[in-house]
């Protein structure tokens, strides 16, 4: 866990240095630097986030790539030769898998490492899926104000999970004037910050950079709305 209530620094038990507690010490899947991935889109006219279930039969291979987040697997590619594509050809529109969907459970397992193992080893895969709400937030950093949020990330997973928000700070100032759907909330996932995606440690470094005057967040929301 990375505690981040200072604009450029976070609190430790003693002193004002950044605290980083690695939540998962066992490497799961290193996000590949520069790896190609299909773009996730935001469907129009659909109440998001939205949850659904699906059952995939793995006969040969899924031919589906996923990025590992703190508590989910994001679909980054669906090939045309695998069992995931075969599932989509017969699934109803509301239950088809698309790039950008987040898998939150596979055969009852919710730990991303165990979900990945189930997808690699199982034959019948009962999956819970969330089509997330995606939005952007541009937050100005103030020299004398904290960023005002506490975040979690692991050494091997993608993105940053917002654990909680402070009552004061740059994020709170942004939320005061943002539309309801664009407010940053606890539980949101930061998937990109100022053009930097991938590992959370890189995004945390941007938030701590004293020279950075604006934080341009790309966020994903998995809970509430049309769940």
C-alpha cells in the first residue's frame, strides 16, 4: 500500500517520506513494456459500469490477453481463432466480451493470480465481468495543498487503486466543481496518468513530482451505476 496525502510526499510511521508496502510479492504477470493492445471504447447510451456473467468453454485456447490489476483482469485483446471469440459468436449482445471489460471472478476465484490460473487450466469457466465506466479528470496541483488521496498498487500489476480520499486537497477541490459522474471516488482505478500507464509505481512517481503542475487522470470505475 502506498499512502499519499502529500502533494509530493506521503506519511511514514516516522518522517515524511513515501511509504510503499508491496501488496503482492509474488510476480503474477509483468505488463509488457510497449506491448500492443487493442483500444478500449466507451459504449454510448449504456449505463455503466454494468455487470454480467458468462460461461466460456476452453476447448483449445482462449486466445485472449489480459492485464492484471489489483483485483481484476482487464481484457486487452480477443483473437479471432480462439474459444473467447467462439463464445462471442453465439452470446447475446449484452453478454459478449469486448476489449476493456474487467473480469472480477472466475469459477468463484476473485484473486487475480487464481483467476489467471483458472483460465489457463480450467475447461468450463464461469466468469463475472464488469463493463466499466471510463472517464478523465484533470486536476491542478497547488504548491501548498496535498493531492489528497490514498492509493494501492502492487509490484507486478497494472494501474493504481484509489483506497480513500482526504477531506481536503487537490482532488477534493476538483470534485467540488466536477459533474457528478466525473467526480473521483474511492474504488476508482487509475489506468493512465499524464500519458503514463502500466505499473502503479510509475504513476505514483508522477504524483510525487514537484515539477508536475497538472495531473491528467484516465480512470475506470467498476462499481455502482447499472451493476
